[in-house]
């Protein structure tokens, strides 16, 4: 089945630094979603992307839907301590399926 | 406020017991989902339901059962047949229309088998 390769698996950064993460696949997707999960909680949607090439910002977050439809990236600028958590990408494959495919997540640690 | 409520937040079970995790949503969403999360792993789909009284197996349905008698409710039973049930369980819902499948998640339930 389809798989998403999310990288890096973890990052340790200093407060104020920028962060970049991406998801890639050998298959195309119609929708890319980025979620953040705080410890012991459910994931919360950060950004949704629906068109190839789309670049969307949400505050300090910027995400892009790759032009090939096989990848997406998420950037966080000027990180703050509350950015810690696990970031997941998710893609909706073509074909009418309602089933999202999830990456394995990127654990972010921000040192004050 | 609309959202998804999962209960209990923490649950302990002895081997051989069945347990049921509750999931209720007031978002008027048609589709509901159950995922399992293990440390360092992505989310794996257990079961999903796109309409009342209908549900489909996901990627890891063995040892689990569900029901969808009401639009708002999608309980998950972890049966004694599930060999490694200790995990974090997440319920989610979506509008359900193809192309609009953004999931809203509950806060999760952590099941520990003693």
C-alpha cells in the first residue's frame, strides 16, 4: 500500500531557530495535511493543502504541496518552547478512498 | 463547542478481558475512525465508518470490534483476541465527502494491559 516517508524522525533545536520537515512518497496524493500532537493528546490540524504547488501559511508555519503531488514540506520559523510535540504529515490518495495515509511523525524538542 | 469526546482517558485491563472505549462527536460528521498509536509509530487505522450501521475494517482490525448505531457514537471494543492491546487509541471524525477528508481527533485513550 501507499507509504509516506517523513523526515527527519526527530530534531533538537534552540528557541528561535527555524525548523523544516518533509514527507515524500512514491505515490501521488490529492490532499496533504499537517498535524501536531502534544504529549498525551490527540493530533490537531495545522495546515491543509489541496492543490499541487499550493503554498499556505498559518502564523509561523508554512507548508507546501509539492508540484509532483508526491511530497510536502512544513517549515516553522522562530521556534518557541510550545512548539514541542510530534508533527505528522498525512496524505489522501486519489481514487475516492476516505482513508488518509500517515507518516510516522517528527518529534520536535525546543531548548529554551 | 463542537468536538470529539473519548472516554476513559486511562484504562487498565487484565489479560483475557474485553474493554470498550467510548467515542462521541457533536460535529454532525458522517465518518468516524479509530486509530492505534504506538511509540515511534504513525497512526494505524483499526476500523472506520462512513455512515450509520455500516463500518469497514482498517489495516489492523484483528482483535477489535466496533458498532455504529448512532451518528454521534462509534465505540471500540478491544477483545481478548488482541494479543498486544497496550497502546494509545485515537478516535476521529470527518465530514466524509471525498476530497474533504480532514480528520478531527479526540484526546485519546491510553489502554494498559496488566
